[in-house]
């Protein structure tokens, strides 16, 4: 879909800005996200938390709200100006997608929001203005947990990776890296801001949210996060890692919150802002693509993801993986991984 | 000069891309920049080195070339497209500045270049295309020294900071931070790419290059750089730091090369890509502005800088500081610092 | 065997000092240990390498020598004085063990050596004096790879952990940590120098050398080691980790050399020099004992170890695990782990 | 005084264990030591705090108690056994020093204590047994501030360094490093535990306590301590550093508490347990001896130190530096440093 001439102009997206997680026990979720992981509470009430990292200069990077079923709510993208909100409405209408315009402050801390069911089945929110809370970048005295700085990216599970890639290319996203073979693209990383990604696609049943990725400045923050969880015998929240990704070169760890929502603490990254930024294409046969140090990917990392809500707050049905592949070199090659051995 | 309607459109600058240093002994300079600091040699001959950091995907971040007098040559900015080269010619012509168009490969590794004597007296080069050498981001086996990733910024010494700020605002640069009081702006940081700066201004005699700032991923790379210099009894190359800047929040060290050119190893930084990115204004009275840990700034850091060349390779005369200030709270307040005590 | 009155006095052991590995291809081994891991070559010839870490002030921490079969040679312990060599001869004679006295310089860089087949079946060498090569602690310019500082410990695989513990208690070793349940000691850590261990016992077929542990100062050196191996597509040398041990609290990674010999890069550790140093006893049921972050232990880590040589250079036969245990909570509980799933 | 045959046997000292600081405002001191630096409170009442680092397995590393005048109280050394207490009494009696025997629990958390006015004029306490509080080594969830692990050393200011060195040699301390020239020893580092030092001597007016050194595991903890102080505009507590010492190779920072008592956060260090451990002798002319990176030593670091109390709680008079030196190469050469320039 890059620059489809039949479509009106796409909104000018600045960056991925926030995720929304629906949790079944808000107090437990607060303990995880605030006390353990160390997010800053910008605002909260009995039904929701508005959280941000220490570098974030706008209202939130994460909304955690109570609901009957654990699910992912809207993915929030910042657009350049108010006129991009109207552009978003027209663009998605042309794509045949339902949209809603929400008055300012309907989503706390934000101006008007255009909420959309996107063609991949995800709920997406666009906003052009946000409140600026107190700047905490240099409040080292307050830092806790993983010392998360800001949202880095959304990773979504989709049954058809090339379709997802084409849709985001139509929104002006650049391509930084892929996992592929001659027939198939198994995964792709795309960006608007000048990092490796704002969004990435993992082949699998979808629409589901695979994880929210949050940036931390140094590797020792990843290690500290793990140490804190081990200290409290909560190490079962650590799903995968720490490790080095081949893709993106980031040092990472994946955690699962009490409802099973997955988050990544993500460090390192690199600049992608040049107009001819070269794509890095990983062979699906290179064992370093997912883990540069040859640690196996745990099966749950491929199988589990959060279901997503639609505009009516209903859980979207999940379509199984639609792609086929000749190669069967692990879950990226779309074979079901074997169960883990008992330790 | 923001959006001066009398001027033709400014070129669309993507980022600061490379600096040029003229050195009096190329072999000594190579030892410093390559063997000690650890830059990658993309290309070299008997008169010049083309160096890059490990993350850089284009030909160079630094040109070191032999010459009769130690001086700074051109500061290189990448522009978005070839049409921006013509835009640059027209823009600077309208400003009354001399320009040159250099054929492709005149500057090695680059396409056509427009070279300009800018209104502040600096030699600036614009280019739209560059060769892509081997990707070394994940060649940890090759990393040495400070493990510099890429160029981060130019810091220039100018006699009139507000004039420099207005000129760069006219080129579309955003403002991230300042040091100021009610009467005076003592220093300012401005960006095109989504970091704290591509260019910064230090009040002082100018035009002179204060330093080239290079990004490293983690603080331990800064410490390692210092340790290597100490190991070899070359610690006198360390001019200031390591320390934490108040401005930009970066962890830094400043080194001087064998000709006295200053470079900074710069870590941390933060995202500035939002359209309404809020300016952080430091009071000149806050002792943390220059060093967050209260370490005094060594006098040479305020007094010394590299003279710059013009289009004819002549050294530009230096104009002394033109601003006056009521306050005298250190060199940022434009008082001459006292000499250092003997240890 | 603590203070068995029927025995003559034990030699006063200062610390674990070096390991000996017999390799089938010395050039390949040199590439691994020197070029990749970064050991310093104190001395070498066509049949052996004498290697040390950057902090080591004596001749070697590791001897790598060519031989027909991959095996572990002698474990070297430093004793306090020359008189401890005679004490060692008498002590082991009383234990019914074969001993040899080697003239000075037979083992390069050492004075006289008493070589022993110890009661556990391991070849052990005692020495009281060693050559002091150039001090490289502050030669950061030379550091490479994991920047190993010194030998930290031997980990040996033995069929009867309590027997090994009693033998080393008889040599005056203190006990720092154990993995146990009410019936069984599954593993134990013992020390002479003031660290968590000079020797540790892993229950399994023995006598075999489980691994040599080398100390590095900071966690980022462990990560760097892994990154270097990944860079060169040699990540299969990484067997387990990086991770945090519950036992000892160290941050670690385990590597396998080209012959399959295992080494650990080991950071953190703690002081154990107080006379009443309290033992830390881990329940075999605490999943954090082996990995504080709940990463599973790969099966090879429990099953594989290096066979050891006797005084005649013959490989010692391996006795299978002699202990039984009610619990079956992983390999520490002496059940065979299941095979790993395909990725 | 090494092995003076006219003296009874010296007590067998295991290690430096705790310092005592008398402060004029206990609440302010608590804020500094506990809230900012992050020490663990083992016990406290209205007049004193008993603090320990996260690795410490005994009752305290630091006693902070209220008093009329800021001063250093006793330096605590652990001895091997109860019999060493009687040995200490006899030894110091033979030296003509006043001693006191304190019943168990007089110093909280300790068994019987022998308190001594030592020949250098310092108050010293010896103890052989101590309470073991909860083990917090792996409670990463509790760590704050500099994450101090344990006491590392005492640094004392003495008018006659060779006299201090001889006195501690008589107590069985080994010598690890010195600063010297052909005529003079300007400073020396001595140890009982297997680290670079338990005690060090800085030439200057004495008896005064120069600083208490506390060990932290990694350099980023030093940086974090500074960042926290800067965050709260308390950066004036940072007196010197961060930096790398030539002597000991440690990465350090020096802080001053609200009463001006100096503490060091000290990382790295190396093993000194071999019987023939080689002394590292730094020339007073090597600028790297005090700072490996050529940062100047601030004058207060040479001039200021805490006065010490005697057995009657009176402040000991200070004797000015008794040594003379030909060379005048900075304060180690015993010249008064010049005042610092205004920033």
C-alpha cells in the first residue's frame, strides 16, 4: 500500500506514544508496573493508571485500566498537528475502517483523539497535543526498577506479515530490519521516529499485542530489573532474557505482568533518520536473528500474546497464521515449538 | 531569522554528519583518533583519513587531513535530497555568502557537495548522498577505545549567541536547552535530528570550533577511554571530565587531540522529536548547568577552541566576545576564569 | 575429615591458582583463549601456553597444552611456604595417595611442585613460589575479550559431594554455600582465600572437571564477551547465561572451548574472611539456587564435564553418581534432565 | 616496629570493620547516610545509628552518633578470637597506651571490646564476635544510593607516615602500595584482609581521620551516587571525583557529610593474599598516582580531615606535618596547594 493513489493522504505520524493494557486486578497491576518496574504515575483513579517513563515529557506512555478480561486496548500514536486528526478520519474511512472522534481530555492528558479500528484489527488512537507534566529526566533520586525512559515500540502479532508491512508503509513508516528467506517475510521492524522501530510484526495468530517495548539507557538497568524480581521470588515474571537481539542490536529482557501482558526493557538501538537508511535483512536461517548469543527462545514467547479490543470493547477474534513456509527452522519458520523440558 | 519571508526556502537539513580537522602531523593524529579513540578507517591516503563510528552507515563522521596550520575545516550537514543542494546555493547567495558546488567524489564518499562560508564565519558542507560502507554495528570484535557510535553534534564558539541561534532557527533547527539570565542567552543547544543537538553555541571569540561531539552507548565506554589514556601516560589528553552535564543530561569526557582540537565522548541524550518539544532553560546561576556534580570547569575549556578556515583555506580572523553581561558567575557569565592552581 | 587426628598436618593452602587443560589442537585453543577470551600470554612454546588474567601477579592462571585426548590436567594450589610442600607429601602419603616432587621450573614459572593424585581422583599441584611477570593491572590499552582478572575457582564433578566436602574441610577449607535438602547435600562451595570459593562440587559422574571460574570486575565484561562471540558467529561457544547465580550472587556466563572444556566468566562475589562466616544454605527446592532469574539450566551443563588425567597421563575412569535422592526437582535433585526442544 | 622482640605478640587482626563518626545533628546525618548514600539501618536510637552495607554480615560498618563537636570516634578492627582481646591489652600496655575493656553489648551488636588510644593518637576498638543481622546481599529491591557493600578501609592523616607504617607493620599489616621518592614516603597502603588496604596514611596534620572507604561492586554505582546528589541540588557534598586512582586502581568518589566527615565510594580493588605480594611503589612525580586521568586534586582533599577523640571523649590536639621534602610537586610533596579559582 505505499502511496496508494486512490487513498487520501495519510496522517503524519510522529511516533508511537503509549499502549493501553486492560487488567483484571488493578492493585496487582499497579504493584507490578509502579513498584517493581518503576514507572512514574502521572495520574490515577480507581479504574486506571496513567504512567510514564523518566524521560517522557508528555502525559503518559502506558494506560493500565481495570476490565473484565485481560486484553490490549488502544495503541497511541502522536501525529504532527490537529489537521492530521481530520486526515486520519478521512484516511481510515477510505480504508473502510470505523473511526471515532473523542473530545479533548476524554483520554486523560490528551487533546482530541481519533480512535480507529485499523485494517489489521488493532485499536489505534491518534492525538496531536498532550499535557506536559513535571520534567523528571534528572530526578535520579526518584528512579526505581528498570528506570524506563520512554515507550520505544509496539510489537504486534499478525497472521500476515507482508500485509502489515504494506499497511504501515502506506502510513509512511520506514523499514529498518526484516527476518526473511527467499519466499517469505517472517517479521519486520518499521519506524517513524529515528529509531529502529515504532512498530514491529511477529508472524502468528492475530490481531494480538505481542509486547510493549520501553527504552532504558544502559544494560545494567536490565540486569537490575531481573535482580529485583529474583530478590522477591518473583522471577517467574521474567519470560525471556536478558539477552542481545541480533535484530536491532538491543540488549533486552521480556517480562510478563500479572495478567500475562508482555513488556520488553530495551536498550541500545541506533539512528535511522537518513532518507536512504539501508534495510538490514536477516536470514531466517541465521540463529543470531532472535538471540545474538544463541540462547533458545522460550516457546511461550512465540505462542502467547494479548488479545485486543474493538471500538465496542469486545475482544477481537484471532485469525491463525495465514502464511506458509517451506523452511521449518524454529518458530520464525512457522513451526510450532516443542514444549519446554522440566528443569 | 526564523522563516524570514525575504529569504528563499532553506535547505532541509537532516543532521550533522561530519567534522573536518586540519592537523599538522597526520601520523600523530592517526595514532590518537584511530589507535586510541578507536575510530574506524573507511578510507585513507597520505594526506587525509576518513573515519567513522561503529554505528555510522555512511562514509565518514570525521575527516582528518594534513595542513600547515591546525584548524577546523568544514562542518558537514546531510540534506534530504539533491534539490536541497540548489536550495542551499540560493539561500546562502541571498544571505550574501560565498558558495561553491563540488562535483561528486570531490569529498570522498559523498555525492555533490555545496560548500558555504556561513554568516557566522564557519565553513559548512551540504551533501545529499553518501556511500554506504560495511555495516559494523555488530562487530563487537573490532571495537576499541571509546567505541564511538556516530557523530552527535558540533559545538561552536561564537561572539554573539543570539545571532547564532537566530541563524540556525532560520535553517529550521529546534531549540532544546539554553543557559540564560533575564538579559542574556549565554549558550544554546539546537537540533534537526531527534536528539538534544546537532549544533550548540558557546559564547566566546569566534568563529571557532569548540568541539566535535561523538556518541557512545554507555558510560563505561567513557571511563574506558580515560583508562586507556592513563595506561599509556597520555592522560594529559583528558581536558575535562568525566562528568555529567546538567544541560542535555549526558555523561561526558572532553579530550584534546595532538593539535589541541577538542572532542567529546557523549552518552545518554534524549528524544526531542515531538513538535512541541519543551525548551529547558537553565539559569546561569545554577551551578549544575555545566556540571551536574559541581566539578569546576577547567579554564582552558572556556578559553581554547580551534580556528576555522574559509573557502580559500585561510584562517578566519577571530572576533572577541560581543555580548556583555551584568552577572559574573563564571565563564558562562563572561568573566575570564582565574588560572588553575598547580597541583 | 576435619582435623583428623590420625593425619599429619595438612599443607597451608593460600588459594586456587591455575588450571591445566589438555587440548587436541593448540592453535585453535590459542585462538579461543587468547584472541577471543583475551588472556595474556606469559610464555608459550609449540606444546603449551601459560596464560594469566590482567590482575594476576604470578606466572599463570591457566596452562593449555597439546595432547592426544581432551582432558583436564592438574589443578594448581598455592601453599604458604616451602615447608608446606613437605607437609603435602606427608599428608597425601598418609592418605594413601601417590605423590611426585618436581624440581623448580618443571612447571614453568614455578618453584618446586608437589604433584598428587588426590583422594577424589583429581591431579593436584602444590607450589610455594612463582615468578612475577610484568604488572598489567593498569594496562587498559591491552585488555581484550572478557578482561579476565584472575582465576577464581575450580568446580569439580564428583559422585559423592559429602565425601568431597569432608576432604576439603580436612585441608582447612571453609564452607560458604550449599544446595541441600534434609537428606542430601547436592552441591557445596568452599574457600581458602576470602571469596565465596576456591573449589566447588557438583554432584555427578567423577572425577571430572566441571569448569574453571575466572573473575572479571564488572558485568559489562560478561556481556562484551558474548557480543564478541556473536559478532563472529561463534555464539555456539556460549553454553549457559549470561545470568545471575543465586548461589554466590555472581553474574556469570559459561563458555565451552573448542575441545568442550567449560569456563565461567564470574563477577561480583563477596568477602568471606571472618572466622565465623555464616554458611548460606539453599534449598534444592528454591528455583533461584542455580539461576536467580528463573532461566532454565541447559542439560549439557549438568551432563558434560572434562575427564581428568592421573600421574601417568592416563584418563581416570569415571564413577557414576553415587548419591540417591528422594526429590526429583531438576538435575540438582539428580534426575536426568529432558532433552531441549528444537528452537 | 615489625616483630619487635621486646613486645608481646600483637593481636591477630582480621580486618577493618567499622568507623565511628560524631555528628552535631543526628537527623541531618541520618538523611545523608541513610536516605542519600543508602546505608542499611541495623539499629538506631535517639543518640546513634548503627549502619551496614548490603553485603555486610555483621552488625555494623559505621556508627553515627550525636555529640557536641564533629569528630571521629573509634576505628573498629575485628580480631580472630577472644584471646586476641587479652593480647591487645598486653600489647598496647607494653606500648604505653591507655586501654579499656568494655563488656559485651557496650558497643551494640558486639561482644567484649578492647578500646585503645593507639601510638598514633587514634581511638581504636578491637572485637572478636558480632551479631549477624538479616542477610541482605540479594535484596536488590532494597538497594539505594551508592549501594555500598561493606567497609573497605580507613584512611588516616598522620604527621609522620613512616612512623605510622612501622606501627601497622608491627600489627602484621602487609604493604601494598606507596607514594614516595628517594628520601621520603608520602603515603602508604596496608592490609590484613586480602584487598589493597584496611588502612592508609596520608601525610598531614594528625591524628585526624581523612576518610572512611566503603566498597561498591560496580562503577555505575559511583555515578548514580553523584547523580542523586545533583538531582537534589546537593552536589556540593561531592568533594572530589568521580575518578580513577592510580594507587589501588579503584574508581572512586569522595563525599563530605553534613559535618564535613569525608567518605569514599570505592570500586574495583584487587587480591593481595599471596605471601610474597609485590609492593607497587608510585613515584611522587608520577601525576597519575592520585588521579589516573590527570584531574587535579581539590585543595580541601589535602587540607581537611576529621579531628579524633580520646578515651575521655576529648578532641586530640593536632600535630602539624613533621616530614620535610625536597620536592614540591603538589600536596603529596607537602607543599600547600593554591586556592581554587572561582568557576
